């Protein structure tokens, strides 16, 4: 509808569903972001860890192929990521240990392997989403159509979520299908069926706060480069501050330093979703041998991320609403 004076004429025609209206914004944003050659290269890099994790899952399925498992080449491959104790149990009783081995592998894949590429993809895709609209006054064009503020925010978030899931969810699901194909039999499917739901939940935990925080930076900064810098600084400096405080005398194992690092809080929740420590405890394996460090309260991390998401939504609503208050 045309702009009338300083406001908008009331729309009296039929309006499509919210998802349909938001999808129109998301589809255009995804196509525009895909034009970046750098982004496409980062997505290719994001799928490269499958070249390592694929053989790892093949090793999990093939470790019992020889009678002398210790001389099995797959045993030697698994010793590095899984540790000697868990690898020994896997070779002796693969059906019982396979869920723990898969959970640990997906924890490493989603929580650690994909995190660096995800940060760069978010900085590249998310920075201009709202900043360019603020700078060019494109809100007047968006809201001259029969869309709401929530439609606009949902459409912009859909662009960023699409590319985050291309880095986290889809590679993890592909890795799961690959692991099922490498398993010695389809008996591994019921043993690890919950893994798919855990992959989806872990990807959502990674993507949701990252999306809202990046969009908030984009809305506040007004310049894409400033939003990218704020996002990267928040991610890496938070992790650096956490590492410094956690290694300080008297603070090692303390709970509150975790709250300074978005990455650490995300890792704690991913670890809890895959129940890594619980499954290792059932196998009588010490998590410290696998470099997991001191346990952190997942409830505290979840509460902090929920508060962060609520603050980001409030900031986004205020920034999107402000240009319309004329």
C-alpha cells in the first residue's frame, strides 16, 4: 500500500499466514546472501570436518572386525578422540557402548568443530540484515506492505537460521546417516534413534541465541562492519575472559565465569543435551581423560541464554518500532 502522509492506510484485504509473509523476506535474504563468494567458501569449509568424522564413525562400526582388537587399525584411530578406556569397552561390547561413543562424537562435532565456522558465517550473513535497512530507511518500504513487525523480525531471523543450520544441523544429520550406513547392521538404528532429536535440539540451542544477538547488533550498529566486529568480539573475547578466570587460582571450577562466554554456555547445553557425562559415568569412564574439564550447571547456562534472548528481542522490537513512531 502507498505511504500516506506520515502514516499508512489501513489494509482491508485478505492477509496470508504469518509464515508465508515471513518466508517472502527470508527467501530474498537467503538469495542475496548466497551471492557472496566468501560465504559459499565458508559453507564448503563447514562440511569438511565430515572427512574426519566420517572415518571416525566407520571405525566405531568396524572396530570388532578382527579378533585382536588392539592391533585393529580402527582401534588406533578411536583411541585419540575416545580415549583408551572407552575404546576398549567399545571393542568388547559395541552395542552397549555405541550410544556413548556417538554422543561424544556429535558433541565434539557440534560444540567444537562447527563453532568457528558458524561464528564467521553469522558475522557475514547477519551483519547487514537490519543494519542496511536502518541506514537506507527501508522500513518505510517494508511496512508499507501488510506485514507486521513480527513478520519482519521472523523473516530476517529465518535468513540467519537457514545458514546456521547449513553449518550445524544439516552436516550433523548427514553424519548421522553416514554413521548408520557404516554400522555393521541396522541394529544400531534403534540404539541411537534419540540421537536425531538431540542433534535437532543442540542445533536449536546453538542457533537461537546466536541469531537474536547478531540481529540485535545489526539493529543497533547501523553499519554492517560494526555489527560484525561486535559479534566476533563478543564470541572470542568472552571465551578468552572465561579461560583466564577459570584458570585463575581460587576460581577454577567456579560457576559464574561461564556466564561471560556465549560459546561456553552453548557447549555446556550441548553437552547436557547429548548427556555426555551421564553416558560416560555409566561406562565408568572419567570425563577428565577426554578433556571435558569441570562440570558446569546446565540449568544456569539455559537461564542465562533465555535472559539474553529476551533482552535481544526487546532491543529488536524497540529498534524496529522506533522508525515508525513519527
